[in-house]
């Protein structure tokens, strides 16, 4: 499995890393520095949408992946079968879209036939709710 690097940024004050790169830390009023992150992480949560937003093929496989350092990504994948929370996957970034595991160009092309406008917004909304659910799960575990 080929491991690629992903562009991100790190807060010099608290050490938080985020991707895609952000100019400022969400926690501190300081500018973040750009870093290269290793494109491999752990599955935090995943889902398969059988009624995906317009513009995406069904089923749409999404996973929330955490990288060492705290950065979290919503990634697209070819399938979620066999995936578990804590599974290690490779992440690849292609035009600001992240993919888990290794996918060839043809697999990537099959995932989308159109990825613009509202469809992109809908996926970001799904990504946010998935991230929120994973976060709540973490709170339950830690309390
Ligand atoms: Zn910070």
C-alpha cells in the first residue's frame, strides 16, 4: 500500500493538526504553520449511504479517519465491508477530496460522476453529522 503525504497545518500553541490546511487554530488566536502529514490513519466512524445526495452513486461509502496529531478527515472509499473502528487505512488526497485505502484512478472516477454545487454541500453536511456522532461516542466512552 502506497502512503502519500497530505497537506495540513499545525498550531504552534496547542499542537492541533488539521487538514485541509487552515490559516488559524480553531482553539487559539494564532496562525498555524503548514505541515505534511503521513497519509495513514485510524477509522473513527464510517457509514454507507444507500440514498446518497444527488450527483453521487449509491452506495456511497464514507469514513471518518483520524491521523496521528489530531487531524480528522471524511474519506470516500470503494467499500466499508470489513472495516472496523480502529482499522488502519491509507489516505490519499485528490483535489481536496480524501480517499481511504488504495483506490485506482478508475475507482475514483466511478465514485463520482458529478461533484459540484449542492451535492458537495450535502456531503459536507453528512460529514459534519458523522463527525458529531463520532465525537458524542467519544464523550460517552470517556465519561
Ligand atoms: Zn491551537
